[in-house]
């Protein structure tokens, strides 16, 4: 894991620098700078738009009483896309713009789900499930709720 992070934080910036140099050689320095600035601004605006759309979906899921799992994963990917888009570089911009596209996000989300499911194993002790009797240390406490209505003269 440490080796992967080391490669990520050293190779990606080197590749980005090389790509920017190649773009500058084939066009001009001003075009390359403008490209970095425009992709950053446009990317940030698109990330904001997609993020707000995703935020609405999270609220809709919560209002419907459902756990907003998929919208939260989308929100995380949009956050990563925004960070990649404001980072100068051609490769990070391509990945960032791709993550803003709902179709590509769905592909990445499905891949992530399969990857996580492959590493998760849920084990239940089948011989003791469900338990035949409750544990001895539990106590049952009998409670009741009394709802006293206020008299008409007590209302404000």
C-alpha cells in the first residue's frame, strides 16, 4: 500500500509535467496556461453543479426513509473529480471530467462495489442462531406511557 501511494504521488506529477511540456511544445506556453486555467474553472463549475444535484438526491433518499448509499458514493466521486480538476494537469483533468459524467461514475461505482464485496465476508455462528433463550443478564423492564391532555384553559 505504501509503495502504491509513493508511486501515485511521484509518478502522476511527473507524467502530468511531461504532458504539459508536450502540449506547450506543440502549441504555446500561453495556450497551455490558458488550458490549465479554463479546465480548472469549468471543472469547478461542473463539479459544483453535479454536487448540488447529488446533494438533492441524498435529501430525497433520506426524506423517503432510505439510506442514501449510492448518492453518497456519487458525492464522494464528485468531490474527487473536483479536486482533480483544480489540480493542474491534462491526465487529472481527463479523469476528473470523466468522474463528473454520471455514466462513468456508475461504471466506477459498480467496480468499487464488486471490489469491496469480494473483500467482505459476513460470518454468523449458525449453530447458535437464532439463540434459543435470551442471555441471563438481560432484564425486561415493563414501562407504560401516560399521555395527559392539557385542559382548554391551559393552552396558550
